[in-house]
C-alpha cells in the first residue's frame, strides 16, 4: 500500500495518528478488498457532522475503550466512508477534507471538483 495515491495523483499522505485512523489503523486512508465501506476520505471533524452521523446511527463521538477508540471531537481528523461523506454533503453538513490524504478511490463516489470545494489546508495538526 506504500504506493497509494491521493486524489491529486501524488503519494497518499498521513491523515491522523492521534487518534489513529484508517481502515487498517495505520493513520492513512488506505483501502483494500476487505474495506467494503471505502474509508478513503480524510476529513476534519466538526460538531455539526458528528451530530449528524450520530443521528444516522454511526456514533463517532462516544469513546469505545473495548475497541481502543477514544471518540472523536471537533478538530480531529478521521478516514470516513466516501458514501457517508457524500451523504453528509447532500445534507449540508459535510466536514472539510484534506486532499493530500484523500485516497484516489474517493473519486469513484465523489467528484474531484466537489472534494476541492471542501478542501482544507493540509498542515498536520495531529
């Protein structure tokens, strides 16, 4: 997976390792055959998005120690399912994305133009 590309056609950059994100929990929004949810969109959490996704049955804010999951808060970065991000966008609550850390496969679900509209500076805060 070290040759994974981002939506800009460049090497995929780290999304976040505090908390450690990604389908493979390696900090990157890598994907593979077992990742049916396509967890490829590196996004910075907002209160609005966290409330929305919780209301949709995917609670990302509550800690789950048994899964070594601290719970997310606004400002945390996380690899989201492309379809969930797109659903949130259509609902008007999509969080900003870090293009350098969004896997190229995201464009199978979301156009690059739309991702660019939601792009945030890539400076790593985590």
